[in-house]
């Protein structure tokens, strides 16, 4: 495994272990002068699991990705794309967050 692939393999492994729809997990890696940008797409029903309470799961994943990147002398950032059909506009965003939290509790 090359150092260029380790961040993608790591992210796919962690996220697929968290979600109910692992086949919908897509990871894209772009490199520019600012460093590495890893973009994550997941099923809309799994967004709450990837973000976590108060964004804690996403923060933890970002921290671990940065550590993997440092090992390979790369600055790695994570962008989580809003899934198709996701509702994150205006007052709907508060409702969707509340719904995601309820889904996590059950």
C-alpha cells in the first residue's frame, strides 16, 4: 500500500464500519498545493452516524486522518458532502439534526 492510498483506505474502513449502508460510501482524494482533500459521500440515512453528537464523530475522524497524513508528511483535510435528498436548508436543518439525533438514540 502506498502512502498516497493509506488515508483513503483508513477512511473507508472506519466509515464503512459505522454506517448501515457501506456500499454507498464513496471516497475521493484530491491533492493540490494546500495538501490533500479527502471527500466523503455517504447515504443520507447514515449522515447522523458519521457526524455524531455535536459533530464529535466527524471531529474524531478528521483528527485521525490528520495523524495518518502526518505520518506520510501530508496535510489531510476531510470534507463530508451533503447527500442527495438531504435537507439542510433554513429551518429544515434544525429538524433534520433533531431527527438524526433521535435516530441515533433508537
